[in-house]
């Protein structure tokens, strides 16, 4: 891909670099905040699945500006340091990582937990949705340990076939659950964000990391998936309608007239999983895909007689 082709295609990618954000995702959190005032009164926050760190950047600027804020960022991948952000490298679905995060908030709960986690998508929609749901539930489980009553949880969600199950689970723990689609999130993507406000676990609920949350043992009213009692959460689009549309292509000279100047990414990933493939490609050693039409003879495999 050329140096400007992605810039041409994706206006938020370009704006992120111009404004010093590590990823275009920063706009999603900013647009969600505009709609839901997520950062109001927040001094302690957890950013789950944080790399390369644009949400942590937003959090550290919005709540850590006076030096009083406290942000804990967690990801499988290493992340370049950010001022006022404590980093933990680990898998949020693992007990050991969850325990490490919880330790940071002993006696001083968090006001906000955000999770922009996404699995490496396989293209098999059911599998991708299932993996995404598992990440969300792992994040929710951690949130039940660290959130203060009334606190807020925001997590990426795939609006797939079984999303109602997740909504009903979230409604067990929060007085308000909405599904929000920021303008910077492509329409063509099934991604949206569950915005859960007013943390209010059911009476008698004891957070337990070893217990999956989808056990239907709390408040059966919320777990009716069919019929008229089915949970339907409001769907909200956010971000100014006159702001850029993430599905459109815009000219490179956005301001009109001024010559376009390429801006390098603010912070490239430190050791991305695709690094080895890039090195092999540079050396011309990356195995090429063999397409059936490239095979000289069409072969029919037969079992030995
Ligand atoms: N919000 C980030 C930002 O603004 O820079 C972008 C997050 S990116 C879309 C998704 C991240 O989820 C990846 O960095 C990936 O490593 C992380 N992730 C996926 N599964 C994870 C897991 N089980 N535990 C921790 N992080 C995970």
C-alpha cells in the first residue's frame, strides 16, 4: 500500500495522524463522550485492550490533565508509554491479568471501564461474534470487581444474531444500557459500543472471576430473550452529523487548496504480530498464495487402491 492510499481512503485515519492520536479509534471515544459525557467527574479509569493507545491518550488528556487522574491500560501487545498511564501487558480473559488489574484499584474503585477489544477476525461471523462476546464478558467480569456503584462501562460489541443475550446480561448490572454507533465507526462494520451507565449489581452479587457471568442466576426478568419481555436497548448514533462520514472518500486537501503533506503515524505498534511477515516480505521470502488457476494441471486426488 502506498504512503497516501490509506490517507485517501480513510479520513479519520488521516485526521488521527494530523492530530497526534495513535489510532483513528480516538474519534470513537471522543464522539461517545460528546453524547454521553463519559468523563464527567471521572478520576480513575481502566482501558482494556488498549494498544496502540489512542483511547488511553484520550483518557489521560481528559481525566489526567491535572495530574490527579489515574489510568490503567491493558493489552496483549506492548504499548509505547504514555504520561499518567500505568500499563499491564496481558490477556484480559486470563485470571492472572484480571487479578493484576484489580490489585491497582484495591480500596479505591474506578469510575469508568472501557474496552475496545477485538479478536483477530476470522471472517466466520459466528466465530467472530462469539470471540467478541467472550472479550466483552471478560471485561464485564473485571468491571464488576473494580467499578464503583454508579460507575460506567463502555465496550465494543458486534451487533450479531445473539447480541440480545449480551444486552440482557449487561442490564443485570447497569441501570441504563444503550447501543451507540459513533460516526467514525464505519457503517459497513457490525461494530458498535454498549454504553452501560449506573453500575448497580443485583443484591447479593459477589464478584467472582472464576464464574462465567452468563449463568442466568440473577434477576430472571432480564433474561427473557423471546416474546414481549425481550430486552430491546435503544440505538443511538453519535458524532455530529455534519462531521466526516467514515464510509466516504474525501479529497486529500481537506481545507481546500492547501497542498497535502504526508504525516507519518504518531506511534507505530511496538512489536505487532505481523512483524515477522513484514520482515520476510522485505527479503522476498514470504510464501506466495497458490491459486487453483495457477496450477498447470488440475489434479484429482484419489485414494490408493
Ligand atoms: N482502543 C485502542 C486504541 O484506541 O488504540 C485500539 C484497540 S484495538 C481495536 C484492539 C486491541 O484488542 C488490540 O490491541 C488487541 O491486542 C487487543 N486484544 C484482543 N484480545 C485481547 C485480550 N484477550 N486481552 C487483551 N487485549 C486483547
